[in-house]
């Protein structure tokens, strides 16, 4: 597994976990969205190159 795969999976997993923890304050929801988007971007840029 490459370095970018590891980062991508880590960001996506962190985003999902953050979104599932609904009891956290509102800003954590946006952190979850941001991490998911960042993870997806890492995957798409890796595949495009």
C-alpha cells in the first residue's frame, strides 16, 4: 500500500468516525466533512496521475 493510500484511508476513516459521533459540538461535523473531502481528493489525484 502506498503512502497516499494510507493517508487517504486515514482521512476518510477519520471523517466517517467524526460524522458518526453526533453528540460532538457542531464544528466537528464540518471537520468530518472536510476530512472526507480531503481523503477523496487524495484518492482522485492519485488515480489521475
